[in-house]
């Protein structure tokens, strides 16, 4: 079991994210994971810096903690050749601490370059498959070309490659994406505590680490935490089918007007009771995930990191699937 800290790039500027990563390393987290977005989910979150610059700065200011994207879409806003180069470079400057999380993307971030975002999920999966093939091809070394249905590569080479290539964790929610994660990835990434996601990954031959984001909101009292999560993170209640489709923060604002504090309390661990945090995390452990990302939607990141270090970390690290031997 490894425990990560979510760097919420939609809610904080780049210097603050670097500061939080340094604190996370000092608090004993195993890795930090950052979202790679162009827009925040809601305008009142107020931020969305370039994830790769932030990660490079974190690599320079830390020595132990792992780094991950959660997740990058290497098909529209980026060409996979650029991600192959970026990930290889980050692996080098971090001394092998980087994990490349990839997914088929959201319209929120990918439409901005004016190339459109495919309506059909099957097309997005085809594009992600081709992107992963291109990344793997470039990581072999030498000049490479690729002529796919959606993506092409023309006589390209990544010159600076690490001896040990980054692990690739592929985001999945359904059967096809789970199979893609097993066939072309080294691990699985998910945002829901659904055992069927892990089972489909395993059925397709997947045996790598399995990452999941655990919803939390720390504040001195439960209601303050829930209110903060409602204000900035109610988009998380919409589900992936909605999250992948809406084009701008204003659309997420409109789509979440009926979300209540009670809805947040039902999904998020809120407040200061470690037992509630353990309860929510246990659901992901029971679903088969072994890389848990603590995603704090509360108003005080320092308070949450201190809470993790003093009261929560040891309990989360000891979690095992229910019914397994102690």
C-alpha cells in the first residue's frame, strides 16, 4: 500500500502547489499526484497552472517523494510525442520518481486548441491506444514513425531517455478502458471505488499498481469541511460521463446546482474524525486499489497534512481488504 497526496491544481497557484508537495514529503506521503488541466472545474476554484512546470519544480525541491500526473490526455491538447519527451525528461530530473498517468481526457481541457473533441467514447479510446503505442515506440529509442487512424508520427526521436522508463498508469472506468490499461499500461488509475473496474483490469491480464483518488475534506468541524467541498468540488458528484463531456466551468456550475451538503457528507470524509476517513478509504481498498491518493477538498491544506501526519497516515497505511489476514 502506498499513499499519495493530491495536488489540486484547480484550487492553487503553482508556487503553492510546490510548497504543498514539499510539506507532503516531510509528512511521509509516498507520492504526489497532480491534475493536468487547462481549466478548473469551477471558476471559483480560480487556478489551473501548467502541470509539467510544477512537477519539474517539485522534482528539484524534493528528494524522496514520487511524482505522478493524474491524468494527462496525450491525444488532442498534446501530441503523444510531446508527452513521451516530457515524461522521459521528468523521469531523468526526478531520478526515476515519476509515474505517467494517462487517460482519454475531458472536453473541458481538450477543446481549447480548436481541434474538437470526439463525441464518441470509442474514438477517444482508439486515440488513446494509438497515443500509447507512439509513446512506447519513442521510448525504444532511435528515429520512429507511425501512421495511425487518428494520430501520426514522422521521423521523431526522444534523445534523452532514462535507463528505467516511467510506469504508465491508464485511467479506466469501463470494460474497454480497463482492457486498454491492462494491454498497453503498467498500472490502473480510477476515481471511483468500484470493484468491477479492478476486476476487469485483472481479467484482461493487468497486474500492476492500482491508483484511486479518495474524496476527503479536512476542517475543524464537519459542516465547515462539507461547505468548502460543496463550494469548490461539487463537480465530483456528477460522475465520469458528465465530467468528460461539459466544455467549460460555467457548465459544471449549472450542472451541480442541486448538489447539497448532505450529498457531500455521503461521499466525502469530512471534519476531524479519523474513523470516517478510514471508512471511506477502506471502500477503495476493498475494491482492490493499492495506491490511495488523499484528495482534500477542505479549505486548509496545511491542517490536512498535519492531520495526516499526526492521526491518519498510520491508520491508512495499515488498511487491508476486509476479511484478509491481519
